């Protein structure tokens, strides 16, 4: 099982999702993807899209708003994950 390390901005976003009742559906979708990522970062389910800079993107789909999680293997802690972005998926 991998540890998840959040950059400052995604950590703030996750806290916002956890504490804002109006974002409960978004939080649930994001939390499910984070659980998958923590369980096995090599799983294809959390590696559907790769950007040229080496970041992976997984989308947390829900009926309110789709959110993206941009992540990469932690550069210093093998087997762990660095979360670089957590927010609305406003790109294609």
C-alpha cells in the first residue's frame, strides 16, 4: 500500500471537500479514486492518461462536477505517490 503525499494546494482542496457538505458527492468520488491509488499506484484504473511531463491523470466522475487528480510516483520515496493537483477537470 502506497502513502499519498499532497502538495499544499491539493491538500487544501481535499480539506475543503471533506468539510463542505455541498461537495459531499465530489468528495465521495475523489475519495474512491484516492483509495484505488493508495491500494495500487500501478493499477491501470488510476493510470488512464499520462501527460508528457510524467504526471498521471485520473478523473473522479460524479453527477455534480468531475474532478482531476494529477499525480506521479514520489520522486524520493519509491512506491509512494505525490499528488500535484486536485481540482475541477476543466481540460480535455
